[in-house]
């Protein structure tokens, strides 16, 4: 399998005020292969979205590298870079209400990318938009409507069509289903899975619904406070988590199974994710970790591989 | 639930409408459910199915007009709540019934210290002095596991995180030891880890105080964790209700079943394809003549189009509004049974 995306020690900091820096994404090295879906989970504020946006160039990188198909992408995208990479990498956003311009018709929204790329006649654009509307399960005659005429699930399909109309090879899906009802979530997730199979695209699927992430993903990455804490095959991470944080995160996930929930009365994880402004030395999770040791407060854990795909950044395995 | 005294809130055939420019929306079309003393009733359903409107109408939290209760009754400890005067309902809200809303940030006053906001409830309903009320506020914050409660009580809402705000609101709603706590999507805006903390706080309070809870959510996982009884709502009606195990393991309505098929199950190595429910809920401006789920139901029959199904008792307290449960209906149990449950495996 070929690597499509490789990040090397990717960092994105935000300067707020003079001496305060938010360490949103703090050194992630990850590879994503062709035709692979990688799930990215973590609490709010763990830097998942920042990472996704930095990979597709929507955020300038503070340091580190992102390689696309063996080619180094620029640290700061210029308009020409956006044009070049928009046919390669795209993004689907979380909120299907605020991510679509209410003053544009569906044709304008989906066709805008084609229009900006140039080289497409009006009839061409119309034809492609109609085709994509059909592929995401809408009607071609929907293209003259505005997005307030659609439900949340339908809007998210429009967002998917907009991302895929330029036929990218890699798509970042930033919480594409968290604003949708359960019955509609399955529609969107199945649609994404279908496109992976038929178009051979790779997805970075950012979400906080762990069951759904396990369902969609081949591999799962767990982030905490800007750092990678665990990575591995989806079932390995979900059923045999190594890092105490992953274990607690998965145990917090309520199962739709009353008998299971009665049997597994567990103690919820203590405290809350600390501020990413002043990152403590040592392990970032030390303050909330039930298995914390003396050295966790001073030594920063490196990623330790358990087998060729499953690794955890925890001193328990040192 | 047979014993009347065991029932804290008894809602019967409640109907709520809204007048809008586009016409009249029949948001709640004859909802009946009961909340048992000291137990949790989980109410599930899609957005727009009327699950929140039902309780808001009972508590008169809906402006009327444009809202209107056209029929029905709601007995809180045998007291009729529909048609109560504003003065009467004010003695119930906050005292006998506590409410928690989805968005903790917008349900608090941003210009008032947290402690004062909680103390206000105590002063209004229990006539406590300023000092007593403040002490009670700190005590309540401690009970909802907020660290350094005395210091936190002097802070403003913006200084709290989402999870802590939600716990502060729980503290406020518990201020007068309510009989019933209405939690409308209390954890939807929170992370799973913080959700687990919040649910645990609610669970502990219920154990210690014996209040009943109406938990409104769209997350079947939260229902499985918290509820004793479940009411599944669709298009303004309760389409299936009963004890939690009956709803999950012996689902009798195709919609309930559809919801569970649409969710992933965590069985190691297992990979069942998710089955979405196609289509969308009916337009409640012109509600369908028959079953609300007719257009999306894989088992729909002719009778479903024209006639609203009766409540068919499946066993004990478990009932479903579905013509498939009629004695003369074709048997589809084999298909209804496809779903594997009770084998969830995780750490």
C-alpha cells in the first residue's frame, strides 16, 4: 500500500497575547495509506480539528512537515497552492448549517470549485453537479434550490458533494455526523464508506462518537492535549487499548445495551482536559491518570510500538 | 406502574399545536406516559419529534400563543398541571420540578455569580436568608462534585467549563429537593468523558434523594445507562414504551428497531453493515392520516396509511403503536429478530 499522507512532527501553535501560546497540535507524526480510513478521536480541545486543518493547508504549520504522495507541501499555502491542492485534498465540515453559504444555490456551492479550477464550461459544471447530486442521493433538480430548503442530513450530503466534485484523493471529515440524528448518521457514514470503495479515496475521519469511529475506520489515532497517545488497528485500539487514557475514554462511551451497562458500572475519568496554554512537563495525561507513576511527571513518553501497527505513548510500557 | 401512588407524573393524551405563518404545526399529537417514583424515564426520538415540547408544554415554558395545548392532562402527584395559573405553576417549577436544559452556557445569567444564581432559587422557594441561601448553594455545588465549591460559587459562568456549568445547573435544579427532575439533552453538548461524570452525578443524586428523572435524549447509549423505563417518540406520538430491557431486547416497533440497526454494535471482529432509516420524518403541518412512520417503514401495510395504530400491549407495561402487533397482522417476527443484542464486548 502506498502512503498518501505523511506528517512529520507536525506542530500548530496559536499565539494569544504576548507570552501565551496555545499548543493545539504538538508534534504529530502519522501516515495514511491509499484507500484507508483513519479515525481520529479525543476530547474537545485535544487538537483534532487543528491537525486536520493543518494537513490540508487551512492552517499554516508552525513547524513540521506534511508530505502528500511523496511531495512536501508548503508550510504556508498561497492561493496558487490552494488551487493546486484542491483537486487532491478536500475537507468536509462539522456543521452542515454554517458551512454552506445561505445566499448561494446548490449549483453555485458545488460548482464553485470547478469554476475556480477553470476549464469547465457552464454546461459541463451543471452536468457534473447533477451527477454528484445523484451520487450522494439527492435529485439533480435540487441544484437550483438554496440550502435552507434541505434537512441537516441533506445539507451534509451537499457538503460531501462539494468536497468530492473535484475528485480529491484525500478528504478530511471533521465531525461530519455529530450534528445529525442517529437514523441519518448511518446514511452519511455508509455514503462515505461507499466512496472509499468506489473512488479509492483516503479519509481522515475526525469524530468523538467512538462506536461510529470504530465502525468506519481501519485504524484509529487517539489524541490528548495536542499529542498522539495511541495508534493502531481499529479493533486493537477499541477492544485492547493500551494507554490508560484510551481505556478510560472507551469505558466512558455508553453502549446501547442496558445489560452491558448494568454489568459495567465504572468510575468515570477524573477532572477535565487541562489548558493547552501551559503544557506541564512529562506525560500530558499524568494529572488525570489512574496509573500515574513518579516519573510520569518528569519524563515525556515516546510512542512505544506493541506490534507493527499498535503503539501507545505511555511509560507503563517503557 | 399499576399502583397509582407509584406514579409521580402521569401525562395523558397531551396535544400541543403551534400557530405559525405557514399554518398550524401539530407538534405533539396525543402523548401519554408515566414517570414512576424514584425511577428514570428515558424519552428518545429524532429532532422535531416533540420530545422536548411535551415537557415544556406541561411546565408552561412555551409561550402561548403561538403555542396551544388543545387537550390532555398531566397529573403531578395527582395535581392537574394543565391550565394552572402562572402563580401556581411558579410554586411547582424550581420546587417540585427541576429542569436542566441542553446548553449550559445559555441557561445561566452571564452577569451573575454562580453561587448567587443558585442561592436565588433557595431564597425564592424556601424563604431563606442571604447567608443561609449562599451556604446551601456551596453545599449543593459540593454535592455535584465541583472542586473548591466555596471559591467556585464566587465565579461567573464564563469561568466554568461546559461540564462544570452543567453540574452547577444540576445543583441549582436540586436546590429544593424536587420530586421530579426534567433533563432535556443534558449531555449532548459534552464530551463522552464529561458526559460520564455528569450522568454519574445525576445517578448518585437520584439514589440519595429518590427523585424521578425524565431524561430526554437521542442517544440510545445514554438511555441504556440511565433509564428504567423508555418512551420512544416519533412524529409527536409515543410509538413504543416499556421497561428498558423490553425496548432494547424485545423491540416491537419497526422504528425502534430501525434506530438500533442504524447504530454500530461493538462486537470484536463483528462488522454488521449499518442500516440507515431512509427518508425523513413527516411534515407536522399536515400530519399523516395513519401511522407517522408509514412512509419510512419497511413493513408498511395498507391499513397503516389510513389508520393510526392502537396501543397494542406486548407484555406487562410494554406496548407498541403498530398494526403489526394486531392479531390478524402478517407475522414478521423472523425479520424483526435479525438483530443480535446482549453481546457487546469492550473493555
